[in-house]
C-alpha cells in the first residue's frame, strides 16, 4: 500500500486562525491504528448552532443516524470524531456505541447528550468499543484549545495522504468573522471503506435555519460536485457550527437567508467548502491528476451535472487521463451513456484549451503534439459543449491509476 | 498491454453446426490491424428475417443508425462487420462510409442496399475508409461457406483474448433446427474504445415480429445483465437472423409470439444469448475472476437489478474481489448507494455459500478461513437478501485489476 503524499497535495497545511468559541483536542485511543491520534474532540461554547448534510446512502452508519436525529434541536456543545472504525453496519451494538459515546462526552463537557455530535470513519461492520473513549476523555477536555486545526485534521485521517484544512475571514457589520474547516477524503482503509467527513466552524452569529440553508446550497457545487470513484460511503457527514461569538463585538444576528449582509459571508463560506472539496479530489486514492470536467450548452443545469458525472465517473475516461491520452472518443461515450439529451453532430470537446472535436467529428485543426503536452500536466480540464441550451456544470475528479487498485485490492495479498 | 488469453476463457471454441441459409467469409482488409482478418461477410438466403437491439447511447455510431433505419423492412441478405474502426463520431463521412459499404456489398451479394446490415468496432473518431472493402469483397463472396463460425468470431475481435461462439439445436415440429451465435466483448483498443457485438443465426422459420420479441425479451437477463465497467459503447449491436430454411423440412412458420411451439425454441435461443454474454464477462479487460451478483428479497425485479448493478459496477467491490477479500462492507455501501429501498437491519450477505452478514451485523458464525478459501476461486458468487419482497435479479461481472488499468491507460506510455 502506497503511503507517499499525493503529488497533487497543496505545499503545506494552511495558516488557520482561531474561531472564538471553538476549542479542539486530539488523542490516541488505540481504536485501530497504532501510534497515532484517532480521536478528535471539539468543544463549542453555549449557544452554538449546528447544520448538517449527510450521505444519501440507504444504509447509513449509526453516527449518521445519531446526528440526523439530534440536528432537529439545532444546538451543539461537542463534536467527537474517531478514525479507524466507521461504526457502520454494526446493528444494535452500533446504536448503543453512539449513545455511550455521547454520554461519556456529555458528562465531561457538561452538556446534554443530545448536544453531542458524532462521526466515525474506518472499518465497516466491526463493533466500535465506545469504552475506549473513556480513558482519554478527561485529557481531551483538559487540553482542548483554540486553533488546533492541523492536529484535528490529522486525527480524522484514514488513507488520506495529507491533512485538509481551509479558512476564510470576512467582515460582517464591519467586524472580521472567521470560517475554518477541516476534512478527510474518500479513501479506503483495510479491511473496509472509509468516508468523506468535513466540519466547518464560524463565530458569525447565524441562526440555525440560515446556517442550514448556507450549507445545503453550498454543497451543491462543492462537495456534491466531487467524485473519486462514484462510490458513496455509508458515513459521509458535513457539519457546520456557528458559535455566534462575534455577537459580542457588535455583529447583529443573521436570522433570514435573505439578509443582504449574508452575501459576502456566503461567498467566503462557499470558498472554504470548495477548497476542502478540491483537496478531497486531490487526495483521491492513487490520484496523479486532478481533473476538472466542465459541461456547457446542456438542456439544463441538472442535465449538465448528469453528463459531467458520467464523464467524471467513467473508468475509461479516468484511465485515459492516467495514460495521458486525450481520448475524446471515451468522452463521447460517457456523454452518450448519461441518458440526457445530446446531439452527436453538435458536440464539441476540448482538452485544456484545445478543441479536439467539433460538430460530431475530429477537429481538423487539432494538433496532437499540443494536446499531448497538455495531457502531461498534473491538472487537466475537459470541456464539453453540447450546443443545445444554457445548462452548465462543473465536477472535480481524479484519474484512475494502478495505485487505486493497489490501495483497494492488494492490502491483503 | 497484456495479450495472454483470459484465465476465465472456455477451454476451446465450441463445436458449432452449420445453419442452412447462412454462409460466412473473412478477409484481411488492413483497416487497422496488421496481419489478421478484420472483415466478416455473412451472406443470407432470400427470405431471411432480421431483428436487432442496440446501444442506448445518445451518440450512437453510424452503423447503429444505419441498422436501426433498415431494420424496419425486416429483411436481410448480408451482414458486414469490421474490426479496427468503429465508424463512430465520424459525422457526415461516417454516414457516407456506411452507405458506400452497403453499396459495395449489395452489388456483389446481388441484393438491395437496404438488405445489407453493418457493424463496426474499434477506433472512435477516425474516418472509416469504406474503399478498403472493395478489394476484398469479391474474394469474400467467392469463399463464403457455411459453418465458418470460429473464423468469423476471430475477425470481429478487438482486445478480446479469445473468440466467442455458442450453439444450440432444438426440435420444432420434430425437425432439428439450429441456433448459432458469435460475439465480441466489451474491450478497448488503442487509441479508443471498442464495443460489444453479437450476431445470432437460425434456420427456424420465425416471422420478424416474433424474432424481435424473442430478442428483446432474451437480452433482459443475458446481454443486459452483464457489465464490465459500466461504460456503454456507442456501437453495441446485437442482431438476430432467421433464414427460415427449416421450412423446407416441413416446419410451419411461427407467426405469433404466443405459439406454443416457441417455448423450447425460446429456451434454446436464450441459452445461446446467455452463453455468449457470459463469455463477454469472462473476457472483461484484465478479468481474473467471474463474479455473479444475485440480489433477492428486493421490492421488485427492477429494484433488484439496480442494486445488483450498483454492486457489480462498484470499483470498490470489484477491487476487493481482485484482492480476494470478502469485503461485505463494500457490498453494503453499494446496496446503500443504489437508491432503492433497503433496510440495513434486514440485510444478509453471502460470499459463495457462506453467510457473512445478517440483520445488519456481521454474522457471528462467519468463518474467515472458509470465506478466504472461496475468495481464491476463479468464480465468485455474491448473494444479497434484502428481506423486503420477492424481487430477484442476477448480474454477471468481473473483478477490477491492475491489468484493466494497464490495458486502458498504459498503451501510449
């Protein structure tokens, strides 16, 4: 199994400011991995609101069920994340493990059980021994401190090759407020799959329904526009927390999604989501190339998305990119199989800025050498114009390499 | 690029009888491959009926368009298949190439242009020079002979590692009639993708609408129940031809799908389709294991199919099989992402005959060593019982190995 850092990784973990009202701590509870941290505790000041989006899997993990139920009250005081065990497909014992974890945490965090949120990533189908959190919980609460983003991002990694963080500062009522997020990518871990998890924190005073609106709308073109292999985890979880601490500096609470002050905040919030989502694609298993698929001229945005996902998830397109082959025939194939309206004779395709096909035929001006040079780059853009309407969408993905197979097939051999 | 014969190949090409009214010939026209046959001509006696099913791609190849249009008349006198060039995404020149090929063939076969059927497989987006058929056409017509199945199956291969044929003999009105079919698999060919093609021939006197009904119903659980990578060719074509020659031996023509004589014929016809479809899965690119996915207890057959395809197309399930890992967590994932009704707590999963999970948890009696032994076999059955209803379906696929990547990514490097 390869352990080298992805060649598409950012050069370093970003500088990330503290978020007032948020303290973080990590510990090694020995859940699955030897010699590394595997538990993250985040303590949140009173009054923190929470919003969330989750996997669409019909077989979600126990922590996903837990969070969905507790989200309705909209209040959070603690977040516990463990790596090494996904607590998925663990039946009744899984539900008991979530309850026990929340109880242990609520006691030391001095809050209600329903104010504790949970996420787990790692092995599927193995019982999670929640008792392992007990010995480290006091230490976690005592060492919790603001700004421990990198340690937090590291503790939740599974087969990620680098920790993922992103931050933005934006003015609300002329007061700087902060948005910080961490994520872990769609990876695998012996003997089972892992998960995409992300957590975003802000001190902006934002009412819970507005925070949920921000998140729901924000994921459409960020986390929901990233695919590695088209497989959907049982555990995907994205939670957003708003402590409201900036209210103490005179920021009036935002209670309506239509509040005009929200526009710059939404932009910054979306940029953090987009940055994290891109890092997930950059750490796709075995990835050597970041691929941006842009579909234009579709009948609708929805049609553009289906076609872009068909291209981005096609093993044939992904292996062609891995082979540095501008194989537009496979792009045509992926457009054709998406099931959306397409007219072969209006289709144009670009790799990088170079048009390789137009009006249903190879572009006569297409320079093979120029395209070959583009295909050697670590970041490749595939653009398709269907010539039908105004629908446009963009999906990020990565190539499909032998390392993907090695990571996912070879670990037992 | 690997050229070894798939380890899942049948030991030899089957013995296949002649089909009265069908003569075959192959030639090397130098379309793409050096030193091998790449054109198949099949001559069909007067009165031959034809039925067909095609790719669902919205960007079909020129030969697919050609066949769809000519199918309405329901009469065939010749079939021309070439490998090496798919004549797909070739625009106006592609349409002209189909017309010219049909004209060249009609002249030597002494039939109408509309009675010539065409299929092409190989490179996409390269103009097909139909003029290359002219020099070999006389030779093809002169050498056409019954029973040349193996040569025919070889001429239409692209990255297939073995030729695919299947036959059945069944009694109609107490007269033996023959069903013979050849196919080529879902493979790739530098620099572009190839196609699934299959052609089935019988001397049974079957009216065209009945033949179309046989074919349309027959593919549901055969060719439409096989997947290698979930990618859909622009060119997939399955044609069935009925010469009716057995009428001379006293078989009365079958003109209604409800004819009671049809039942044993349908069974034999379906067995030929199933046999060919299984061979396609056995020759999936890089395949080392044949995988049978059985879904039971679903809300409906349609739901069972979607779930089975979700499992069969999941890169994570396919790489686990390649790694000989009974990774039922990934099967749960694939069930969950299919979008059909599923209740985690009712789900049971078997590898081979061994139940590994039941009622939403790992089966406590599950013997890891016994399952490991099963996973080492070349043929693996995954069975899922959803515990919801009576919907059942079965999909054949293969594992996802490094050789798949090598075949599809490395050929230019």
